[in-house]
C-alpha cells in the first residue's frame, strides 16, 4: 500500500467515531496515573538499574526494588519471589520450560505434565513443545461450564507428574478455576502448580501463597498498565532454569536490562487495581448482567461458561441464526468486541470447541470484556447494536449455529 493510501486511512480513522470498547480482556488502556508514574524514568532518570557505580543507576535500582516490594505486598509474597518478564507469555514459558529443565538438570525422573484443553496458547504451546522433547502431556477435558473436574484431575496424577498448569481466570469465558482445591491435590504429591494469572491479577483477590500456587504468571497490560512488562511469582525454594541467558539479572533467572519505566508502571497499575477491585467488580458485574438480559431477550443466545464463579467483567455468548464473520463485520463500526482470544488468528475458539460447541456456533460467538470506564449508556448501546445486527442477519438468511 502506498504511503498516501496509508495516510488517508489514518485520517479516516481519526475522523470516524470510535467504537464502544468492550474488548478489555484483550488489553486495557494505560491508566493516566500509571503514565504519570512512568514519565520521569523514560528520559529524566534513564539510567540502567544494573549500573551501581553512580547515583543515577542506584536511583533506578531503588525504583525497581520499590516496585518489587509494592507488587509483593499486594500479592502476599516475599519480594524475592517476583521475577520481572516482558509479559505473561514469557512468564508462562519461563515457568513451564524452566521447571522442566530444572528437573532434567537435577537428574529427577518426573516427566509428566497436566493441563486443561481450554488453556491459553501461551500455556498449551510451551507444554506441547516439552511433549515433543521427552515429556508426556495430559490435556484434560472440562465440563460444559468450563470448569475442571477435580476427580478427573486427581485420577490423572501419577508418581512421575511434575506439574499441573491451570489458568486462574479464563481469558475467553471468564470462569474462575478452584485453585485452592487443585493445590490440595498437588502439594501432598510433590507436584508443582502453575497458574496463568494474567486475567486474574488485579481483578480478583489472589494471594498465591494462601492458595498453594507455586508459580503465577501475570501481565501489565491486562490491568491498566503498560504493554511489554509482566511477572512470574516463584515460590521460595522452587528452582527454575533460566530461558534468557546473559547479564544475570533477576537473581540469575531472567537475563536482560530491566525496563525501569515499565516496572514502575506495573507496580502503580497493580496498586490502583487492588484499590478499586471490589467496587469495580460490583459495578461491572451489574453492567454485565444488564447486557446479558438485553441479549437473552433476542432468543437463541447462549451464555458460554459457568455463571459463577466468573470474572465480573466478562460475558461470552453464542448466537443462533447468524454467521460469525458476518456478525463481526456488522458490529465492527460500533463495537470493539472479539469472538475469542486476541491470539486466535481468526480461527473458531479452541476453548469453545472444547466446551462442546460446534465449529459454526463457536464462530458465532462474542466475548464482551467490560472495563474500568465502561458506562451504563455504552452497555445499552452495545445491546442495541447487537440486536440490530442479529435481527438484520437473521432476516437476510445468513444463518448459522
């Protein structure tokens, strides 16, 4: 595409009214207070925190450690448990591959890994990688409600099981897994429990030590912080092998220059998220239920995943009588919503397929992710937009599901 065409499209984008943003599980806007907290560390205080021979470097190092302390306090862990990463995907890879490689290095015999078929690709892909390199992977089915069957999980555990990985809060259907109950199955058997907490941290009360979680991954941009920063919480005494070598940063677990502005931003975002967590959940849960009532009135609309326990700001539905891609095209100008994970590359959700939905019904699904600034007026408008689109498509014969 020529530069002139690109510029023209950009200008049109600025002039067009912005669609109502209801895709907050894909990402969230960086809070203004977070941007303000990061500001000095981009240019005024730009030193490398590993440069301890001068005052600017020491100031940068102090900012990193203050952020680490704040994050640790918010999540109920010791500061040394916090390892900074580029995001939850890297944190998942570090946790899963790092634990497996550490087992190999120490000469251990555990080679069995357990997860759910509905996990994010950032968990499934590293585990499947390990399965191609000498480990054995069990991917458990879930019920129609998206929740793990604890009896089935217990039956899958073996003497050589090294790891169980189960997401805390689901990125598509919003269900909350029973992590404490899962930990009670794992801990007596010496099995490590990893959880992808990207959608949970800052949104629900989550203290991994109390729940029995050994490894917890998180990401800044899911909780109104910056993109490009995340964390892995590692239970004290649990060894994982580094996946990025060089520099020895983060206690030798994750090499690379620490991005001070992003770390400061992550800590500030978590502080703000914890502060308004309960109030936000109550408000967004009410708006989510209002949206469901509007959609349910259309008929042929099905809620995906358990009604509870569930994230307050999530609603995932499948709609009969429409073709998925046509529905998204109809809504694109008015609503920013998705049909699944932001990483699904246009394919029907593997999560919804694992819940037993047909390919057609999975494609005709919408994920609504409400955000901190979502209003009742926006929810009412969103319901009307979906109703208009569904009515038009059904009348036009573009059926499905």
